């Protein structure tokens, strides 16, 4: 599918930032919706910048300013190897992630050790604006999604589905418990996505554009994104939790046997019946 017009515009802005960076910068990788060619009017520019050694945040600010990025700010944890600089160039929001070469190597290794961030997806779909060959090396490693890693992610995602009485789900639909219900449902929806992407040996992205990202997956419950949307927007708490629980049931039915998955199948099935029975009694 051809890149959107907005993707082309934002890539040009990103290229302008890369052109202004000093030669000491080894790797400049365009990530996010622009790299995938699906940017729209509210998309920002996300870039990974790799240097030989670790920079101080102040140095990252100075380099960003020299590239024409204004209104500089930062976010996230401070005093860590990852430096984050936000700002604007040509009125476009920009997010720059700065890594040292050694931290980049550690971050890629962490993916295969079970890191649950969206780093793998960002790198796998990244586009090199400047490269010393690192991006190609990372992407080559990411072409293989180990079966044991997929199994571990699936089992971890199912960890919270059981271990207490299924009737505990009924406490979430009591009047006045909307916050607890939404908290639980958002976590469960995230776990559903983790299982589905792991089943398909696809590095998990963020939960943005879930319908589009899941469209090409072969193993998934029917109407995956639509049912999550339905559950999270349904005003009736009983109906909402029933919709999501039924999606969980369909999801674990697709997963390979494992201690947590086997427990989840039984627990979710019992929970669904209790919710349906309680709903019919209302």
C-alpha cells in the first residue's frame, strides 16, 4: 500500500532533522506511523538516534535545537540511558529517542529476554535515514521470533485469568465500580493483544491502530478490535464485561496448552456463565 500524503510530508521533515545532525551520529532511524507510511493529520515524527557513547540530556537538547527543533521538552524517567527530547519542527510534533551504541545492543538483547515494550515493532518497521549498518543487523535478528519466547509471552499474558473464584468478576459490575471495571478491562484487552500477536509471531506494536495492525494476522478471534472497542464503550457494565470475557474465552481457545492457559480456559468459561446468569436475573 502506498504511503499516505502526510507520511511523505513528515518523512521530508524528518530527513531535514537527519541532515542537520553531526557526522558523529551513527544511526538515525525513522519509526512509528511515518516509517510505516500510515501517518495522518495528528501523527507526529518519531526517530531513534544512536551515538557512539551516551550523551547527557543537555547535549541532546543542544543537538535537537541545532536541527531546528523548537519548544524543547522531555518526558519519562530521567537519569537513564535512554534520553528523550520532544519539540516541533515546521509545526510538526517531534519525538527523538537517543541511545548509545552499547545501550542499543542491550535494548535489542532485552527483546529476546522477554521485554514487553514496543521496541521490537519500532525497530522491525524502522526506516534508516542514516546508518552504519546497525538497523539492518537488528532487523535481521528480529526476523526470527523464537517459539519459546512466544510461549512465555502467551503464558505471562494469561497469568491473571484465574487463581481466585470466578464469582469475583461480579464485584466489578456492582454500582459505583466503574473505575475498577475499566482498569480490569483495559488490562485484559492488552493481554488479549499480547497473546494474539505472540501466536502469530509478530512483534507487538502499541495498541494504536489495532484494527489495521491485526488485519493481516492469520490466528485471531473474529472481530478482535471491534469487540474490544465494543466492550470498552458499552455503557452497561454487565454487557461490557460479558463481551470482553467472551473474547478472552475465544483467545485462549487458540493458544497452545500451558499451565496458565489451561487454568484460564476453565476460569474464563466459568466466569462467563456466572456473568450471563447474573445478567439474566437482573
